[in-house]
C-alpha cells in the first residue's frame, strides 16, 4: 500500500493536483480517497478503474501497487502501460504510432513481417 501512496502522491504532484482534485475528476468522495490512501479502506476494482481512467493507467497496475494483486516484472508492466495508453487514443493516432514504431524498427534493421507478425531474424515455423 505504501508504494501506491508514493506513486499516487507523485502522480498528483506532477499534475499540481490535490486529493480533492482527484476526487472531483473521478466522481469519488474525498473521504473515500483519503481512506484508501491511509489504509482504512481497500482499493477495489471499480475505484481503481475510476482512478486509472483519470490518471491514464490500468486498474490492475494500481491494484498491484496497492498490494491487492501480485507484482509483475517491471519491463512487462511498462509495455502493458504503453499499450494501455495507446489503446485510449483514436484509431488514426494508434496507426500513426504503429507507423512510427515500424519506421524506427526498420531504421535499426529490425524488420517485421506484418502478415506473420515475426521479425526477419526468426525463421518461419514450418
């Protein structure tokens, strides 16, 4: 739970928000947020979803920080967070990001085969 509080405090500070701002943007009562942060109330999936939507993170990320779910490797979590943020964008913006990634991979000599979703360094399976 301490990791959750530290992360939340930093996220709010980065936005120049207080807990009251988070409550207003999520539609949650300020007391609910205070009780969660201070450990007097658990963080549930619905509340994690509301907070996650406002702060652009997945609910399971918040639940893992809170200790309600087991942790996952940092690299996997960062990739999932990136995918989540991209999924919140309109389809045309997602396509732009995909095109940019493809161009960066190509520039580094890591070509992908869209049809089979394999890199040029892997042999196709027979």
